[in-house]
C-alpha cells in the first residue's frame, strides 16, 4: 500500500471512529488531531517492528511536536473521500480560523475500512482515540512526552 494511501486510511478510520461518539462535540477532528493520530500509530507500530513505522514518513520535531508535511497534505484528499464535511470556525484568539472535520457515522464503512488496515494499526487508532478523543490539550501533552519527541531537539527528525 503506498504511503499516501496508508496515511489517508488512518485519518479516515480515525474520523469514522470519532463519529461513533455519544458526545456530539467529540465527533469532530481538526488537522492537528489527524496528524498526531497518524504519528501515534507510527510510534506504536515502530515499537514492535524494530523502529520501522507503518507509514515510513519522516517525522520532524517542529515547533513543539511531531510534524509531517506529507501527512498534513493528505487531509484534503482523504476526508472528502469518505463523505466528510469541513467546517471553518472563527477563532476567538486571533486572526487564524480553525478547521474541524466531521462525517456521519457509518458502521459498514468503518468496518470495511478497518479490514483494510492491519489489526495493530486499527487497534492503535481506537485506543488513542478513546483516551484523547479531540481534546487537543490532552492529546498534545501526551504526544510531546513520547520517547521520539523526548529524544530529539527542535528541527531534528524523530528516531523511532
């Protein structure tokens, strides 16, 4: 499976999984959530595959967290492909608007997509989503303290 397809499938699965939440607010994810969930899948996968990530992305310590331009660039293609809608919201804290994606819950689509991902990838998404949902602060605090981040300096590529 090509790298871009792996990234898209993780993002699609994460958003579809979020759409099953009982809490309407938790059903939306922003770009930062999507990229960080791809990172967390890669980190967990690498733990059991001698440091090799699922996506083979080059993750970089950017500002305060892991970042991949390639992962970020997949959002606009990945999510509309599953019928997701984008909302742009005005920020109360400055000039920057922010984006949230949501999709109607579709049990069959979630199951179908889940079959296209390795079990360990699917379960990583589920476990991290249950723990952090779309709580940006909690997700970022967790991501910033992961071993690849703690062992790198700003601007460096991350070692899994």
